[in-house]
C-alpha cells in the first residue's frame, strides 16, 4: 500500500496560494535538507491541473545538474487530477478524471512507491476530506499576506497529529502532521 504526502508553503495567516510570488525570498539551503528532502524519494507526484500547468511551463527547462529538484520532478511519474485536460505533455504523465478520489484510493491500495502532492490546494483539500492523505508537511513562512486561498477552506474537521517540526534560521517552520485514524 502506498502512502500519500502533501507538501505546501503557507503564510502565518494561512494563505497557501501562489507561493511562487512570496515564499522564494525566504528559501535557504538548509531548507533542502532534513525531513522535507525525504519527499523526493517518492515515485509519483500528484498534481491538480493548475499546478501541473504551472510546473510544466517551468521545470522541464531547468538543468538537473544545477537544480537537483528538476531532475526529481522531470523523472518522476506524474498523475494529474483534472476533468478538463485531455493531454499531459510533461511526462511521464497520466490524467485522472471523473471519480478522482476513487481513482487515487485505488492507486493508494496497490503496491508501489509513495506519492507526493505539491501545491494543488483543491486536490489536497479533497484528499484531506476523503482521508486519503497520510502526511501533511507545511513550510510556514514568517509573513502575513492578508488575502488569498487558504490551505483548507472547509468547515469539516480533520484531526492531525504533529510528528515532526523544525525551525530554520530564517524563521520558516517545517511542520509535519499525520492524519489521525
């Protein structure tokens, strides 16, 4: 059985939308080490359509020798949750449509490598509600944004247990949560 881990960037006021516009100023080498780096050992990356399109416009053109994360992303199997996409050019990739939660539950129950969700707030929210996500890893940045989409915009309660935390010298905190049964 595979596990699913989501990794997101979030501001102190809970905004997780468009981290490419505000989080990169905080990145330091230390953040590429430790618990979050283990996510790169997964075999499959799950994306929502919007995040896949954003990533596919950038990452295939990055040099894996100078940007190791590019090698990881470009070589990983990609699964895109979308009811509107018909082709996925940045491969290896496949598209899940229709009952996405059911399809992901089926993938999770098959033997294979663990899966990682990057960004994709709608997908992460759906996986949380369906109790399909095993681990939620957040990099919480010391900034208040005042507006934007929050990580989880649902009134449903989802109990989590903090299993690891790390504070970086730039004030960013990495928090790792496991979903409670």
